[in-house]
C-alpha cells in the first residue's frame, strides 16, 4: 500500500527479538500469557477511563481464536486501542524496565558467544518472567497488530520479527485485515513447527487455564469461556483454596514461587478496604526478576470497587514494604484521581499506613502460630524488616517491627523432636527479656560478621558467660545500626558487649586475687607499673587508660568503651565512598 511506512526497530528491541526468536526454547507457551495480560491491561484502562467520566464501557472481553488449518492465533480486545504513534513507540521500542533489565542481563551473559547453553539459559528466563509482546515472535513467522484508537483512527502494524516493522492505515471492521471498532486485534501467523502449540485449541486452552485463570475479564477461546472472573480479594480466607491463592499471587505479583503467608484483610472504617496480601517465600529482589519495582512503587495493585486504579501503586507503601504482593481495593479512592495526585495523596498514605500496620501485626501472629515457618521466612526476608527499623519512616513502624526480629544467641544448641542434629534457636527480644536472670540489667549483643565461630571466641563473652548472661549474636554489619535504632526494648537497654562496662572493671584487681586461677597474679605495685607501661610505652596516645580488672577468664586483655567494630567499618566504608 502507498501509505505504508517501514521503520527500523530500536537497537535494544532488535537484540531482544534476536534472543527471543533464536533461543532453543522450551516454554514458548508463555506468549499466551503475555498477550492476554496486555489485552487485560488495555481493558482495565478503558474501564477506568469510561467510569471516571461516569460512562458505561459496555461489555469488556478478550476473544481468542485459533485455526490449525490456517495456522493462526488471533487475540482481540475491545479495550483502549493504539494510535499510529502508540504503535510505533509501544511496539517498536522497549518501554518496560523489566525487558530492558532482561536484555542487559542476557547481553552481559552472552557477549558475542552465542552458544547453545547461553541461549537455553536465556530461554528459561523468558519462560519464567516473560518479555511481553515480543514473546509472540517465538512462535510466529509474522505478527500483525490491528488497532483502533480513541480518536477512531485505525492502523496495522506488521513485522516478521527481523530488523524492521511497517505501519499502514487500515479499515475498521470484523474481517481479515481490519481493526476492531474499539481496541486491538493481534494476528499471529504461526510457524509450521509451532502449530500444535499455538494454533491448536486444546493446547492453548491448557495454557490459559495455567496462567490466565484470574484475568478480571471474560476470556473466550473459539467462543468458549475459559475463566471465571472471581475477584478473590472480596472473599474471605475460608472461601479461597491454597492453590487458587497461590495462582492468584503469581498472577498479580508476576512471581514464580508459592507465597509463604497470605492475609485476607477487610475493614469498613476508617476506610472501606478489601485486600488480599501475600508474603513471598523468596526475596523478590534476589536473582533475576523481570518485574523489579522502581522508586516509590509498591507490589500492590490498587483497585476501587474492582476497577483497577494503578498497578504497582505508587506512594502507597513505605519503601521497606515493597516485597508485599497483592491487591488492595478501597472504595474511598475516587476513580477520577490522576496519577500524580494519587502519588502524594493523603488518602493513599493513610490507606498504606493501615495496611502496613495490619500486615506487620499479621506477621507477628504467624510468628506465634508457626514459629518454625516464620523463622525460615525471616531468614530470607528479615532484611526488609531491618530496613524498616533504620529507614526514613523508622519512627512510625519501629515498635511494630522490633518484635518481629529474630536472633541467634550464645545459648547452647538444642536438639528438638524431628531434628537430626542440635540447632541454635532463633529468639525474639521479648523471649530474651523473659529469660534474663535476676541481676541482669541490659540486653547484650555481639556483632560478628564472621558468623557463630567468630562470635564464640570473642573475649567479650567470657565474663558474660560466667555470669550466665545470654548474648545475642548478630551476623551482619547493618545489625549494629538496627540495634542503635532500637536502643531499648521493654525498658531494657541494648548494649554492645564491646561497649559494656561492668562493676568488675573498676574493682581493684589485687583484692580479687583469689579469682585468678594460677595464683601468680601481680601485686598492687607491680600491676600498677604494668598498666603504666602499657599506657605510656606500649600504646602511647592510643588508649585513654589501662586498668587491671578481674573480668577476664582466659584472655589476657581486652578493649572497652570503644566504638564497636561494625560501626568503625561502616564509617570507613562511608569515607571511602565519599573520596
Ligand atoms: P508491558 O505490557 O509490560 O508494558 P509489553 O511488551 O507486553 O510490555 O507491551 C508493550 C506495550 O504495548 C504495552 O505497554 C501497551 O502500551 C502496548 N500494547 C500491547 N498490547 C496491547 C493491546 N492489546 N492493547 C493496547 N496496547 C497494547
Ligand atoms: Mg505486557
């Protein structure tokens, strides 16, 4: 056609297409999920726009038709369509940050070495996370996109997934080569070898059941409905099976794991809320994830009376809660709220605050009811809780977060039923305080980034062990800051064993002669001389004083009252970074 224009793909897009089409590929079927999810997004946008204007969008749906004789897979939606410019920018460039990250990752891995092994790895990643629209090229020789935008203009975008695509005006109608009156029709010309997968009804049906059971619009395949459009978040916990909940979590959270915990939370005051929230079992920021959040995005989809307001709602959650996945439906959020005002709306912040507090309370409940499972979860996700204690909003959530922390301690390992070897229990600060012996005033902790072995040989422990005082073992540098932010718990100060001072330190050592084990301790005068020698000759200017003490058992000397090791390292790191 005369009005047809040819454009080159953006370089990154070309690279992505190259990987997608040339991978030795096992999970090609995910293209269905990607195209359905795009159709669903377009429908959500359409519903939102209509309802914000107080108008009725009519019936919104996704229709898929496959024809194994012709070898086509056609998906159509009556959502918000694309103009010529939209087609060029949405399908010609990689807009999605996840896809960008993907390309970078693969580029880093693959370099120029295009071995089979590398492309298999790439393929597995695509299978898990999806690369959006371009996944259509995994099974297609050619892809045609017919779309009618809000202004009534209709265009065909077409590409064979090589270096370029074409755009041309087209007619509106139901036939081949025409765009729907509203929305988008995508036609895949399926590769010969993929026909049994992408152009066969039974195969596509099973993929839809697997990935798209929770799409909030009717999805039909050759005229037959394939999904129920239950809004799981409006139901109570008992009405939702674990399998459905897990599938829903993967659907809304773009996740691949099974959630560790789920919370159905609803309220009618001060805000009307229906929500379904999940705690992932794996840290969503570890490893490669296609859907990394940016800035103030949350892992929650915000709805108002089942109308999607915003995916990954911005400004809703404090940063440290970004691992939570799920849906929050709040009737008090007006539909016509703009993206910008949404972000710094007081209402949204209040909503986020209510949900944050409820979620933290819920974790505390889980910790009591399923302590082992909780500790395991904490091992992976505890970093976020610590971040909350040290972060910007620490003053708001510190008290809710502190009881959720778990620590190993100096107590002996115990073998409980079902264990094959003794284990060191992880306890909360509450538990620590409960079992403090009489006479112990403070909560003691020791930061040992080298792990338990390093902690156990610390000379700072000798004295406390002898007194029967338990010591918390912390294994990350950041823990020092966590402790400094918490400061005290249940009226007990948190004290680093490196800083702790004891009565024994100031007692005159010679009066305590009987506590030394070799009987050859120095007399008062000799001891004074030795201390003087340390202070003036051996360590001049490096210590503020040297005292005899009866505190140590096996070690000859130790430093006290100094800045803790972790603190020192951290400051060193900061000064190195600022250089
Ligand atoms: P993502 O969905 O993460 O944005 P995709 O690669 O899946 O990335 O899609 C790219 C873009 O193309 C979408 O953001 C959207 O703007 C547009 N798009 C794709 N499919 C449709 C559709 N069926 N209707 C309207 N727009 C679409
Ligand atoms: Mg998409």
